[in-house]
C-alpha cells in the first residue's frame, strides 16, 4: 500500500501540547496578585507587541489607560510586567522577554518569585543563553529567593535545557528534601534522561518510591520516556505496572497511554503497543502518530502505511508533528522509499514546511544514503534563515557518506554565513576525521572548539578520544581522556578500545582496573574492548580470566561478540582446537564474527583443514561475502594449492561476487589522498613511482626477501614481487616520503588487513628512512619504528 493512496487534503501544521518525543514542561504558577485568570493569559504575538509598544510609549507608566480589557489599570506594575513577559514566551519570542527583564533590572523594578520562573523559561527556550541563566541564578541568591520551590524548579529546568546537567544536579542536591515537590523530582528525572545519565535517573525513581512521593501525571510521562530510551522490555513492563498502580482512576488517560505505546514500540514489542492503542476509546492525533511511527521503527512498514490510511478514513488528519515523527523514524531505520513517499505526500497536500520539518528531511535523506536528495532539500531553503540544526543535518549527511571534503567545505560556508556551530556539528566533523584517519583536520577542529568556547560535553569529549585513537595519536587520546572533567562509561570504553587497537593490552587492562575503582559498572561494550586488548597483545590467560569474571563477578551475559573475541584470542595464540571447542559449546548460534575469527586464525597458523570447515560455515551464512572467499584463497595460495585458488575465483566470478578493492589513504597538509593497487592516477605519479623504485632497491640491499605467499596468482616469483611493490599502502608510503619533511611521522589508513610482505617491508623502511610509520588496517594499529612493529608480529 502506498501513502499516495491516502486522501488529499490540506492540514494544519500547528504544534500539539506535547509529543511523543518531548513532553510538556511543568507550568509555573501565576502570581496571586495578578488580576488575570489562567484562561485569560493568552494573547497573540501582534497584540503582545502592541501592548509592549504602549508600555514603552507611556514610559511604563502603569496608571495610564490601556486599550486591552485584560490589562486593567489597577493591576500592579509587577503583574503587568509578568503578563507581558509570559505573553512573549507563550508566543515563542523569548529574547523580547529577556529584554524586558533587563529593563526591570536597570530600573530597579520589583522582580518577584513569579517573574523569575518566566524569565528562566525564556533562557530554556534559548538554549544558548546559559550565561544569562547563570546571571539570573546569582540574582536569585542575592535577593534571597532560593527558598522558593517554583524558582528552584525553574532553575533545574533551565540548566537542563541549556545542557548543564552538573548545575541542575547542584540545585537539586542543595534543596532540603522536605522542600522538593513532585515537579522537582520529575524535572530532575527528565534532566538525567536527556543527558543519557540513565542510572542516575533510575536512582531518583527508586528514591522517590522509598520516600513515598506520589508521582504526578507529568512525572510518570517523564519516567515512561526514560524507559523508552532504555529500550528494555523487562523494565518497560515494570514501569507500566507502576503507572497503573499510581493512576488516580486506576486507568490511564490518552497522554500516558500514548507514551506507553511509544515505549513498547521502542522496546521492539509492537504487539503490546498495538494492544494499548486499540484499547483507547478516544485516539488523539498523538496516539495515531505514536502507533504509526512505532510500526516504522519496528520495520513493519506496510502495517504503518495501512494504519496511516485508516487514520484518514476515521477523519483524523496528520499535522506537522505526525509528519516529523514519520520522517525521523524513516531515517532511524533507513526506510528510503517510505521516506520519499512521506516527503511527496507533504508536498502534494500543501504542508507548510517548517525549518524543523525540512531539517528532519535533510537528516532522513542523509541517513538513507540519499545525499543528493538531502542536498537538494538543503539548497531549497533560504540561506539567511538556515539555523545551526539545518547546517548540522547536512554536514551529518556528508559524514554518513564519508564525504570528507564536502563536509568541511559546508562547514566553512556555515561559518561564513555567521552561524556558530554547536557540539553536535563538531561531533559529526570529528567522527568523519576519525573514519578517514585525518589527524591534522581533527586537530584543527579540536583547536577551533577550544578557541570558540564550544561546550565540550561528555559526548563531544568521547568523540575526541575516539578520533585521536583512530587517527593513530594514542597520546592525544590519553591527554583528552585525562583532562576530562567527568567521564561516563562510553568515554571509558572509547579509551580502552583505543588502547586495544594500538596493541597496548597491559595498559588497557590497567585502565579497566581503574574503572572498577570508580564504582562505575562496566557494560558489554567495555568487555569487548578489554577482550580485544588481550587478543591483540597476546594476553591469553588474562583474557580467559576476564571472560569468566564478566559472567561470575559482573553478571554480564556473553553476547556473540564476546565469543568472537574469545575465539580470536585463542586462535591468535594457536589454540585452534580450544577455539573450535568454545564455538561448539556456545549457547547461542555462532555468526560470521565467530567463524570469521576462526578462519583468520587458520590463515595465520596455516591450518588448511580447519580453515576449510570455517569457510564452509561462513559461506552458508553469507554466500555473497567476498572477504571469506578471499581469505580461503589466501590459505590455498599459501599452501600452493593453485587449483583450489582457481576454483574459488571461478565460483566468485560465476556468482557475481567481486573482491572489495584494497585502498590506502594518507593525510598531507590537511588533504586526504587515496591510492589503490597499481594506481597511476595521482598528479605526482612520476615522483611516487621513482620513490617506489628507490624503496625496493634499499629493501633488497637491507636483505628483504619478498613474501609472495599472499599473491593469489599462479605466476612466477618475479611477477609476484612486482605485484607486491605496487600495493596501495606502499604507494601511500612513497607519497608520504616525498611530501613530508624528514623525521615527520607517516600515518596511513588501509581498509583491509595489511599483508605479510607489506608488514615486514614497512618495518625495514621505518629504519631505512628514520621515520615512525603508523598504519591502521581493518583490525588494529601498527606502529613501525627502528625496524620493529608494536604488534610484535602478532596481528
């Protein structure tokens, strides 16, 4: 079924009171001295501006007659100021509200405990105005309003929206326990959830239960959203029971049921979500949105489309939030065609394309590998109106596609347009540098972050650690990690994994011990990194002990990735029989990771019989994967079984399997240069070939004998040696030698495992040319210096 089958109509794009992605914020109470009721506190932006203009014209003389019935002459000056501030905030113009606050401060007007929450809400809407919020916090302390629960709740909310979770936590912790109300708890839970501090959020919920604080509807919405982010079905069922128990009527209203629908969908149980949805007597547009988006998230695309059509038939019309949710979920699961249909539907039905919606479309196309469509949507927007989110979405799309040059070109355009990048922009650029191995570019972005004072939160700092590690500068990664003011488990994992890929197994295990001392609990990713560290460093006994501790001491059930690490560890150590025994004892079905580790070990130790068995298992799981065919060919070639090599190549040709071409890249002066085997397309090809000839001559004089076992052709030895000379990593190395100053380290990234001959040749070349040569291959880093490699020939 196609979305185009839905009825054509024009629909409103007005925002709902709450969405499944962002819940309502607690409303601040209106001053009792104000003559206006809650319902009367709504005037549009034009009326607000007229009222403000009148106040300016009369020099804020509150006794002057006013043409607005709502704005009575006998109202106090404080109430009138509060009214106009609140009106600006409700009409999404917080900057004007802050201007009025500045005027009140300048003229020593009365600022009370009802003005402050409104002004803090304005700061929350302008998430960049953290300094303004901090100034208001100081003013609160100065005038002695730090006793008021509404003011303190507003401070927690402001710090949370401005992503200063530490300050939000400080305000919460300094509040006497008896002064905290349910809004305090709810706001702090949401703050922790937003900052991914899930353990702390769960701790607050447990504390609430212990203190018998009855949750409000908003508190329960925040809790359900937290459990939706955790995506843990067992925990989701528990919070569902908690919500039912604490609901006043014993049954849930539409908002909380909608949040539960969203939670179950994110936990992957669309059946439970659908059961709740069908049980609703009144289905709001938000309920329909949650259910349709949930089907897309669970890859039930056809069911989602059918539900969309059914919604139309029941005369419920989608709004901007509906379309926004569908676009976001299409991007999340990579539903390219459905994403295009959603976009076409919006165009056909005359949807007003807000910047939020257009940004989501750019993001969706980027995630669906439709970078041209993403750029078309981006280019269709007004250059002067593009905000940081729009620029970041397009940069993120280029990052997803590994388009380094385009991403940085767009970043320069963004800066020239006067738009200041945020930490999300920086994360995308740094991640791209990490994948490309572009250390110089990564360093320049790091320097830019420091110079511009961009908030370096835990996520950004973790990305920097990862970038330095993946770009071969493990010392840089150590410096960033050591200087981090706070660390979450992701940052610890990034540092442990970085040490692992560089072969620093002992240091990685020391860091694991240091992590334990902090009281932070390692997760499954931590153990994958630590086990890899043991494998790459040959720490067999340490790895075996760690695997046992993972289950017995930390209660982490091994996943297939952990078994893959253990098979790799045993296989590299030559314990092939034990590796096979572990595979046979696995309580879960071994996948390509496990069998691939065994096949690689068979190549390393030239075990032809076991290699054939592993290859058979792999080709049953992924018959079109060229990597396993090539690895098996390597094993046959090493054993001089050329008929078998020819058989594998024939099978690959008949089934249309193509070998992934090996390529190597090197960054010189901020530009990344790529080479493939025998490449002669580079502008400096002549100089590169001359350097290759010089390298070959010096290698022979140093006693190097080419290792031709990996050449998968039945040709004479001289031809094989020539073939090895033009491997992509040697081309990149030659370019590095002619393009950089003496003693400068050379950093190369290769998409495949470095071959035996290139490895032994690079060891000698590092000594011959007096260079540190750092090569990142598919498995790990190799630091070549003075004729030796950091892997100690164990890779």
